[in-house]
C-alpha cells in the first residue's frame, strides 16, 4: 500500500447502518495501521442507539480505542473540522441513504452532515461507503446527484442480495484503503455498482 497514508488525516464518520459496524471498525483499524491519523465522528443516532450489533457505549469505546481520541458526535463539535483544516479526506463508513440524501440536498442537521459540510469548504475529497436497503429505490436519485457532485467519491458498492433485496447496496468495506488512495488522487474506482 502507498505511503500516502503516513500522516494522512482521515475524518472517519459513521452513521446508523449498524449491521456494517464491525466491517467498518476493521477498516478503521487497517487505516490506522497504515499510518493514518483518524478523527472519529458518529451521528447522534449511531452514537446513542443500542442494537443487537452492540450498545452505543461499546461502539463509541471501540472507535475511540482505534483512533486514540474522543468521538465527535454533535453538530457543534463537528463544525470546527473545516475552519481548523483538521482533515485531508472525509470518509463516511457506513453512509446510510438518509445521510446521502441529506448531503445531496444540503441538509446539515447531524454531526456527520456537519463534518462533511465543514470539510468540503476546503474542496477536499469526501468518500462515501454506502450501506442501505433502498439505494436503488427512493434514494437512487440522491446517489445520482452525488455521483455528479465535485469532490464526492464512492467505495465500490455490491448488490448484496439481488433476489431478496434487489434495491440494496452495500459498500465493499475491504476496499476502503484502496478507495481512500484513489480519492486522494482524484480517481473514482470502477465499477461503482456491481453484483456477484
């Protein structure tokens, strides 16, 4: 892997696709191992909801242990990210369709949407790892908008169950380091959407 990760400041934002949290944590660990500095951000729901995939307290603790710093989980806490130039790239992993829709429509009402908005003021890349059951239904138009938006990049997405969940897309989380490097070089990995 490229030396681009040494000292790279990655905003690592998580939203409420709880079933993908374990895969996301594994990639945050990988990025840290590669030498990146990870700035953790969690949406208010992601940082306050207990689910069968872990309690809010467990999830916050896990991300803080990986990153070595406190999670940002308020709009006020995320606002300084851009003015203080804290991040070289902002990664949202997982990124729900709800969050993607807000980003496409300029809505800033969570720690994560504020983190992205604040980060974008410097024209630096945003990388989205989509995880949603309705990505190819009601949310498709918002993803299409972001596909064409400057500074937005996507981790390649898999149609994870074309029979039982034909509208579902889940990022290939294992490709996050490769996608980060590509986005830092202004490149979108392809194919963006595929199925096995």
